[in-house]
């Protein structure tokens, strides 16, 4: 099973990815997590991206494509993976297509978590306030200003992926504003129906 979860920051991609990991025994590949680990470890990549991430901008395409290309080759990803936070631009999606076709792999589905941006902002602001109240450490990019910038980057650079994957017959959309369990159920239904592969093979049947 190979999936992409698409949606703006705070849409619940990480939560749903963790559930899919538990259910299908596949790995979650979050470029955000990998880059944060690089920043924490002070690697050359970490030093390169630290400021970009703290400001809410996007890291260079070649850098993240390289990271994902290498990560997909690791043995634990052979059974399948969920990409969370990647691709984030059309050039990244095109690079992913080439990486997968070189390895003769394909995607089962691209699942878009559809959310209302106003409600999303309120949801994230509440989460930040709750974390502060509990005295928990916030991420460097957990501030309303940075959040606005991250949403802006999503609108400009990542949202075009919806049309990209729709055009490739891969896109499945679920309501990301529903309660978490309902979102999980909707994703399960998409996958039980065979994801995008089922639709592609039906299309073939009809055109045959
Ligand atoms: P995330 O945890 O997915 O929200 O990612 C946190 C930050 O990491 C983003 O705001 C970007 O600065 C950077 N990042 C993560 N994934 C990517 C990506 N695919 N392309 C570019 N930058 C990324």
C-alpha cells in the first residue's frame, strides 16, 4: 500500500497517517519529521533548513526529493508507505512520479483531507493555547504568524497538487472537518474500494 495524504497544516494528516500505519503495517514518511530531526541533530541539511522552517516557508525541492528518494529505498518501506507532507509542490510530485516509475512502483491513492481554513486556524490556535496552558514546549513554527505563512505556502504551492492528482485519476477527497474516527472510516472506505487503482482499471474496462 502506497499512499499520499494531502491537506493543509493542521488538517490531521499526521493523526490519520499513524492510524494507517497501525492498520496496514506500513511506514509513515513525514518530511517535516525528518527535517526537524536533521535540525535537532545539527546536520548540514538541518543547518540549511532551520531558518526556512522556523519562518513557515518551504525547503528546496531537490533537498526534500533527495531525502524521500533515499528513504523509500530503506527496507522498512518495502511493504508500503504513507507520504505525509510530501510532495508539497508540483515539481516534487513530478520528481516522485519519476522515482516511483524507475522502481516500477505505483501509488494506491492520493487522499485529500478537505478542510475549512477558518475553522482550521481556530483549531490550531486552540491547540497552541492548550499546549501553552499545559506548559508544553511549542514547535518553532507554532505561532499564528508562522501558521499564516504556512497556509499561504500551502495555497500557492501545494494546493495545485489537487488538480495535478485529479488529472492523473489518483485523487480521492474526504471531509477532514469530520470527527477523527469518521475521517478514518472515510479513508478506510476509499481504500476498501481499491483506491485509485480500482478506478483506473474500471476506466480501462469501459474503454476496452
Ligand atoms: P510539516 O511538519 O509537514 O508541517 O513540515 C514542517 C516544515 O518542514 C514545513 O513548514 C517546511 O518548512 C518543511 N517541509 C516539510 N515537508 C516539506 C516538503 N515536502 N517540501 C518543502 N518543505 C517541507
